């Protein structure tokens, strides 16, 4: 039969984040198909990245709205998963 262990609900792959992948920013961005922005985040770690807001991303040179939206959504997923408080003043 089809025995799936509990907790293995169908999950959209792009919603889940592998903590090990976060340590590899180029790999993480590649998994999001946003690897062209890798140089924009040079020298940063993921903990700093996931606290960025849209204005900060724009300042970093992420000009495309779609790319910023995707990053912000991903950052939110990472913060929830890793138990990190969101940026101060960010709307829930």
C-alpha cells in the first residue's frame, strides 16, 4: 500500500527550505532561480538576508519586483522555519 509516514504531507518544494542550503547562498539563490543576484549578496549570510525588506533589496540592486517578491516570501518562510523574529515594524 501507500504508507507515508506522518509529517510527510505533500508540500510544495519551493516552500520548504533546507537549513544546510542556507549556508550556501549561491546554491540557495540558484534553487530559487535567482542566482543572477548572487553577487548582490556577497559577504552577507542568510541570517542578515532574511531580515531585509523590499527597500533594502532594491538598494542591493534587486530591481525586478518579481524577484523581490519571491525573495521576501522565501525570507518569511525561512524566518518561520528557523524561529527568527521578523524585521521590526514589518506587517505580519
